[in-house]
């Protein structure tokens, strides 16, 4: 009983201060052009992905040999590919794959990496050493190379791409979470919690964890863009999404062979990747600016 | 079937100096029957040659054989260096071991065989001046040429031929299985070589014309693997850098050298340029005199380019859809038929080949007598597909993985069209792109697949088409389709030398393939596509369509 009440009270007070914080965050976020631009792009992408079946005028796998390799026109704003499929429809539907992999992989990486990092940071000592050396080992391999190796083992499938990229990006998240947790560990509220006699796990997950969220979010949104790029690279190499799925990377791979005769096959999926990557990067950068306490101090 | 030996005399006098020696026409008929295709059109050209004239650029047809002779006679210029932009890097250099077409494209110029395939698909003596077959077709006697020297300066004798053949017989090489039918190999004197068969076995002579039985010096034949090829051919191996380049030079002492037939070009440098776009770009920019492996989609660009020869040699290879008949769902004949009826073969071939290929329902070379003229690919018919799905107890369709070797863009394109077509009746083919080495290990060796695509090269003799990959004992069998009636037919066909009789058996076999929907669902025949600078003269290609012979080519500059 007593614990429950305490929890309720604790939550209430946090909510009060959180409101202030959120309001401040929103204000700063909105005044930051980079963050807003990135945010708009990401929102646009998400909307496109959600409504893709409505937006796309043609089915993505409807081949039509007579209309192959057509230049952009009114019927086919982005032209058609080597099998006569509408590239606009495929690019639009392709956003789902990119976002699925981007968000899927980074959610996975966040789930594992954040826990590992915060625990390591808070616990310190041997636990920290062991956890972080394992992470360092995983980090020693170039991300795409490691994902490639994993995919060779797991088999070339989109769900495996998510798993492989989640694995690859976990140490990056873990590192950031650890340094955040290290900084938080000596804060007064942690000492207070210890003094209150709270258990370690409670301190880690209820006290320290929420306060490390900001840098994780920044790292996460930056990594989403890397994951999107990585998926494109893997699909380009034939190890990611399989035809006829309209992965942007796969489309670029096919389009490469038609660079001279049908450049639109390469151009539009490449543009799409570029926009998505820039969007998530700007959002991540903007978030960092907004959330960084040092910037706040200057302000 | 024929009396023998008379022809050998006449060939003595004309043999030297020309690579196309004449010999007893009756012996030739025997040879022709073993090899397939339109052999009866004869050794001097003329006659009809349906298999090649229509589609085959300037090489292949028997008329072309004659025209080659005239152009060459008007003067091939000696010298120069041919810069060749090659599609697939040269693999191993041991002709008895290496299956890759890329290796054969160079080795065909370095090594030679006792007999050789001609443009009309007939087989004629090559390193032999003449050959004879006994009446019961069990003894093959070859009178070897005198004065043929290997690249190391040694003269070729029957000892070398015997050693080369014994190497294959006693080892584990590509052609080793064919020696099950060999009772004895003999070299009674320096220039006579005999093969004693246990029973009439028509494919043996055809096999002798392939690199799998090329002649090497006896001391090389003792090695398990030859890394520095030494042959008798018009070109001498110089050097190679793996995955980078391969160089060979003119054999100054070539036994068959002549002003008409060359060899003319001093040095041939093959640069390995696996990326088709890069290869084509460099070629059009003038970096190479010659490239092979032009992608069908780029044909129009090559045709339109100024000062460039575009050459098409048809057919090169057969592309098929492979269905594993040992595992669900394709262990069910109705499931196979249902899939067959969903595929629009013309559309698939057009999608992948841009009009350069031809659909087929037979594994035999188009235009050859082995093709059953009454059997056509099944037309797309979704009602029938549904009927067969119902019969298979899979009315809602089924799902199968579809493993495609990603290094063959035409097959990936085809797979996408096939998958889209099949999806309309609920057959869900999930494409999985795999590397070539994965294909070889998973699909081919372990037979771990449901559906796949692949291709076969050089099917100019029917035993390959019908036995090698469709009979359970065939070297390339992997789709697990077994039909005893079919097996009996193709086994019998191996022992028959009469063309008509043999063709009849293959026609029946084709019918079974079709009716029982064998694990090989043939998609199309495709050509070799070459581009050459206008100064590059002479016929490009070799009779079997997938390799290259540079002997009578020359550079006009």
C-alpha cells in the first residue's frame, strides 16, 4: 500500500515539472529551423507510408512489357521501369520498407542498447566493463559489413534485415545511454532515491532511465537515417528486400544498368533515399540542439 | 552402319594447312549421327541449316562457312593486339576440370581435341587426319596428324593422347562418367589412337570434341591439376592475373597455320570487366576492340553506335525454371502444371531478352532434328491453372520460395514477371536472390530449393540436352524428376547411331517431359551477344555458341 501511494505521488510531481519541460521543449523545437524542417520531412514520409496504397496509382508488381522504360509522363510521373511498372507507385510504396526497417531496427536497438547502456553506466565496475567491452567488440566491425555477414547467415529477408540492423546499431545506442547514465548517476535525485532505500532496478528504470532519454532520442533518430541507408545498401547488394518488393536500394540496383537509357529508374529512388536520410539527420541534429543542456545554458 | 577406312587416304593429301580436313563421307555420317543437329547438310556447306541461319549473325551457318573462306583468302592481316573486354573472369585453366564457359572461351584457343565440332554441328577429325568407326560402332580409330607440336616444342604423339584420355578415365574429371562405356584405350603406334567401346555409345565421339577431352602433353596429364596450360592450339598461354587479365599470344609454330585461316592476331589481352554497363561504356569509348556478354537490354545501343559490329550467335544457352519434384508443392504434378499454365512464356522471354531469344518446349537445340515439332510451350490459361490447382487439392494456390542467381539479371527479370503472373491464381513465388556460389551449393549440390532458374550452355549434342540434366544418372541432374519411361528412351537413344531412329526416341522423350511436366520448365533459348570494333574482322564465336575461337580473326589497322 505504502509503495503504491508513494509511486502515485512521485508520478504526480514529475508530471508537473514535465509539463514545463515539454512546453519549453516545444517552444525551442519550433524555433529551431533544422529540427522543424527535419520533423516536417519525417512526418511527410510517415504520412506517405501510411497512405501509400491510396497514393500509389498502380499496383507495384503489375508488369507491362509494352510500356517498359517509359520516360516520366502524366500517366507515369516518375516513368516506368524495365518491366513497365510505375516507378512513382513503387517509390511511394518503398517508403514503407524504408521506414519499417529504419524504425524497426532502431526500436530494437533502443530496446536492447538503452537497457545495456543505462545498466552499465549506473552499475559501473565489472558489470560496466563486461557489457561495454562486448559492445565495443560489436562496434569494431563496420556497420554494413557486420549486417551483411549476419544476413548471409540469417538469409536474405526483410525481417532479417531489421534484426541484423538492430544488432548492428545496439552498441551505438548503448554507448550514448551509458554516458548519459554516468552523468546522471551522481545527481542528487539518485542519491535521494538511494537514501529512500529504493531498489537498484527501480532506481535504474524509474529514476535514471527517463533522464537519459534525450540523448538516446537524438542518437536514435540519427541512427534511423543510417539504418535506412544500410537497408538500401543491403538491398542493393541483393541481401535485403527481395524483388518484386519496391525497396529503394533494390530499385537503384536495377536502375544502375539503365543509367544511360532510362536514368529515371535510378534518379527517383535515389532522391527518395536522400530526402529520407536528410530528414532524419536534420531531426536528430535539431533534437540535439534543442535538448542539449549546454545550448540551454547559453540561451 | 558403314565401311571404313577409305576416306583416310584422301584426307592425307589435303589435311595439312587447313583446319577443315576432308574425310570419308560415310564415316562422317556416323559421326554426324552422334552429334546432333543438322549434320547431314554436309561438310562442304550449302544445304539447309535451320538451326543457325536465321538468327546467327555472321557466324554459324554453313553458308557462312564458305564466306569465311573467301574473306580470309582475300587476306587476313597478321599482327596487332586484340583488346578484349571480358564478361566473366577466367576460372581454372585445366580443361578437364573446369566447367566454366569463361575458361573455355580462352582454353578453346590453347587446347585442341582429336576431333572438332564444325559450324554445321558435324564432328570432323582435327588433331587426327582421319577417323574410322567399326561396323558395330564399338571401335573408333584415329590416325593422328604428324608434325603437331605442343607449345613446349614437343611433338604430339599417340602417347600424349592416350595419357590425356587415361587421365580422365582414371581420375575424377568432367568426362570421367563417359568412360564407363570404354573398354580399352590403345596407342598401337605413334600416330594411331584407338578407343574400344563396350557397346555402341553415340555420345562418346561428341564428348571427344569438347574441351573435357582436350589433348595435353603426357607429363601434364600426370598432374592432378594443370595450372599452366600447354596445348597444341593457335594461341599460347602467356600470363594471367586472377580476376584482372588474361593474355595469350600467337603460336608461331601452329600446325594448321595458313594465310587463309590464320592465326593472325599477335596478342590477345582479355581484361576482366564483369560489370556489363562498365564494359559497354568502355567499349563504346574505344577502349576495347571486342566485348562479349552484352546485356539484351543494351542491344539497341550497340546497334545504333557508329563503327561498331554487333554480332549475335544463336543459340548459346537454354534458360529454364527448375522445380524440385521431391518436395512440396512441386512434387505434385498438378501443382507443376498449374504453374506452367500461369506463365506467359512469350512475355517472359520478351521481358528478359528484348526480342533476342526464342521460347521452347524441348531441350534440344532449335532447328535440330531432335526437336519434336509437335510440342509447343503451354499457353497461359488461368482456367486450366485453376483446374490443376483444384486437382492438386490446393484450390487457393500455394507458396514456394523462388531462388534466383542474382548475377543473371535476365533471370531476375524473368522471375519477377513469372511471380507476378503466378500470383493471379494464388501461386505465391517468393523471390530470393542468391549468389552464384550459393546456387551451386544450396540449389544444385544440396537440392535445397522449391523453385529456381538457371541455364545450360552448349547443348549442341542431344545427349547433354536429354541425359545430362534430366536423367537421374546425368552429371547435372538436380530437379529430382524421375520417369522410368523417359529414362529408358534416352538410355536407348545413346546406343543408336541412325539419326532418324534416334530423333524418334528424343521426340517421344520430349513428349513425356511435356506431359509429365518435368522439373525443368524450359523458358527460352538465348544467343551470345558480342560487340566488335569495325577493324576487327572475321567470324566471331565458335561452333558451339558459348565459346570463342580467335584463330581466323584479324585486325585491319
